[in-house]
C-alpha cells in the first residue's frame, strides 16, 4: 500500500469564520493498535484534557478491520467531528527497533527491522528521533490509518508509541541512580523499559495471555540483564492496579514493586478522568 505524503511535524490549521477560538485550541491524539483504539482531546488554552475514550476489540484485528472501527468512531462520536489545531496518531505495535544515532542511515531502514521483526517488502518504514538518548526508533506504521487521517484532517504528526514511552521515562528518571524496570501494561501486550542510572539498557515488547506468561518474560528479562529481584525497582504503568493479578504475581517474585506516575500537569474535566495516575501513559504524554 502506498503512503500518501504526510508532512510530519506540521500543524493542522483549518480556520474558518464560524469556528470558535475555543475549538481551534483543541488538539487530538489517537492511539492505534490491533487490539484497540484510544482517543484524547486537549484544550490547550486551559491545559485541560476534555475527552478520553477507549475502544477495546474482542480479538486482535487486522489493519483493515481497525480502519473500519476508526471510521465508525469518527462518524458517530460528536467530539471527534470538531476541527482540531493539531492531530497526531500513535502507532502501537511490535514492529519497531532502536538504532544508535551515530550508526543510523536512512537507506538501511529495512535492514534494521528485519533482524527482529517480520516485515514485507511492500511495508512503508518510518522513524522517530529520540533526542534524549541520541537514538532513532525505526518502525512500521499503519499506512492505511495514516492515509485516512490525512484525507480527513490534512497535515498531522505520527509517532510510534515506544518513542513516547522511552522519551518520557528517561525524562522522569533523568536524576535516577538505581536500576529500574518499567512495565507498561496493555490488554494483550506489555512493554519493558530497563534503566540503569538513567541510561536506557533495554526496550522490548511482549505478547501474553496469562499471568504466568507475563511473569516469565519479566523474570527472564531481569535474569538476562543480571537484575537482582531483591534490589531493582519494578514500576508499572498502563492498564493495571494493585488488585490486578499481574501486579500480585510480580509482588511474589520482586521485592520492590510500585505503580508509576505520569507526572503530568493537565487539568481533567469530569467527563475525562483517567483511571489512575499511571494509566494512559503514552496517550496523555503524546501532547
């Protein structure tokens, strides 16, 4: 599938005489995965999140089915039919890899990905720069989703979810002096980010169906990186709380387990309260 020209980094500006200043200060962020969709609207002038919505699919879909779901939301949700000052799409999938900036060459995008991801010759490959640790995130976006948003909204930005996750964790932990493992939990997948004295050691994503799958990958990662379960900090983000079976099983094997904090400074309308201080991390941190 051919990707239409999408000028990332540009702002969507659609000003007409009958659009209020209030509407023009709205920004929309859409997170897309094969397991669900998430939407968030920020009223920039008041620094207020006014809308959060999640669509969780009954099963893992393909990109064409996800597009149908996305179209349905734009056709039926009044909040999504406004004109937005900025629109961005967050692509959440396992088709990504990090490359140190000094070793990065744009001509070799497919070579970077093919060693740990199954890609097709026809796949469009994009990349994000992660300035905070001088690296590049190479990934496969959902091209059909990008094309739809471009047709609907005009210019927009898109990034991979792991770019947002890594950037913000490194920023939060910039003064850290201990080993930490962050785990961002989603419905069918989770991501691990490991830091040692505020330096990125590892990023990876895993699929799971049971708590046994989950704890196996966490402990295997810790073992491979020589992290002592008695000393390193395990910090949870995303769709999890202290009563969740994933949290409970982690407590059995890791001594120091915590729920994280986005550390954002947004106001939230009554209709858009996030579930917790650690939920919707990449969605809210995308602004």
